C-alpha cells in the first residue's frame, strides 16, 4: 500500500490525477461548520480568512452535521442525547429541537429536499434504537417523523439516494450494511462487509455504494441494491471514513492510524495515491476522523478531533494548506457558500 508521501502507482495513476485534479483557487470561498463533540459546541469558520467567526453551545456530544439545501440552516445529530437540533447559519441560534425518543443516540445525518414538492427531509440514524428516522418538514413546527427499524445493532453512519427513496446504514454492532426502502418504511436486506465496517458513501450517480471497514484496512465497492461486493481495495490503517468526490472520479478514505488519506480511482477500484495529512508520528495525537469534500472537488477538509483542528488539504497538490482552529473535539462538518 502507498504510504508516507504523495505516491503514484504507474502511468495509469498519472493519467487519473491529471484528469481529476483541477487547479485550485488561491482563496477558498464559503463557510465551514464544525461540531465539537468534546466541547459540546457548534463552530462557524470563514474559509476566506480561516477565522472562527462564532462558536455556540450545542448539545451533549454532537457528532455528524448536515446543511439544509436552501443554505439557511444546519442540523446537528446529538449523539449524547435523543434529539436533532437545528441552527440558523447566520447567528447559530437554535431554532428547533426534534426529539427522537428514548435511547435514540442520533449519529449519521443527511438533509435533502424533494425538487418536485419542495419538501425537506432529514434522515438520521438512531443508533440506540437500531433504526433510522425520516423527518419530513423539520422546520414546519410539527415535523412528521417516521421511524424505520434496521433490525441490526449499532446503526451508525448513513447514506441516502438522491431521490430519497432508499437509505443505507452501517451497523457497527452487527458488522453489516443495511438497505432501507424509505417509502415502505422497511429494511430490505443486510450484508456483512469486512471487519468493523463504518464509513459509507454513495457515488453521485447512485450506482455504487462505497464502504470502508476499519478493522480490515479495506474499502469495498458494493451494488447498492443487492449489496453484493463488486470490488475490494486495500487501504491504509484504520480507514474510519470514506467520501466520494462530487465529480465521482475518486473515493477517499480517512486512515486514522496512518494520518493519511487514501485515494481510490472509482473506475478501476485501484488505490492510486496516498496523501499525508499528519503522518504516522502525529496520527495518534491528531486523531483524524470525518472527511468532507468542497463542492468543486478542489479541497478535502479533515477533522482532527485530538488537536481541535480541521486540516485543509489541496487535493491537486496533495498537501495541507492550513489548519483551522475549531471547538474541542471537532468531528461532524458541513460547508455552505
């Protein structure tokens, strides 16, 4: 496995990088939101200046974070409690708190809008209840909640099809991925994938489900509907998360024990590149967790939970351009223009 630097594998990898790594603007635009799971905070960082503009108390042990399609709100999964809390992006004022019931422990979260009806839906795992929730009209005063049992233990991370018809969970306690039909509110099937599977991402075209198994040091490409494994890729150590570039050409794993990112060519299912972030010497101290692409695919943001920073990575050059200070234990992230 490539490690320890920016390493390319063969001429095919060179071609992939030349085609898939765009030039990077000097100054990134937008606002980065970070959930601080140790400090119980929500931070707002101006990407143009790198300054943390605002930090507010949030909820107990907040983890994943999702931005509203209209760009006016962010939703926080309160893993230490039972609610999804919604904040206005300008002031970070909490405008809604949606309770999911006893022992919910919400974690993975996705916010979508139906283009035809304009209906907003928040999808969120309820790990403690072995379920996901579909929350329709989350800002409507009386949200419509549908609980869908996965039938598995520890349903932790989440992916949702672009039309909201299907969802997939990573069930850490069961070691499975589960396919859920949202409209019929039922789990269709589950499949074991590697050892300690956790990371999950759906390709932009909806044709491939990518899973990372941290105990196997592997990434897997699955058929989204049958859950059959199409490809298996060796990664670095402890690939906690996986994220597909918005352009669909690569998937990146967050390799916690190596302090690096593994770049997988999605067309060939080959590891073509390794990007050092902290490196093995600092990996234990920095504890990189969540990874997030910028919309243009030019940057990767890496939450470094141990050092209370977010590393901004220039994808084309394979270098860390700066480290952004955030709240204690930064984990979940979202970007808005």
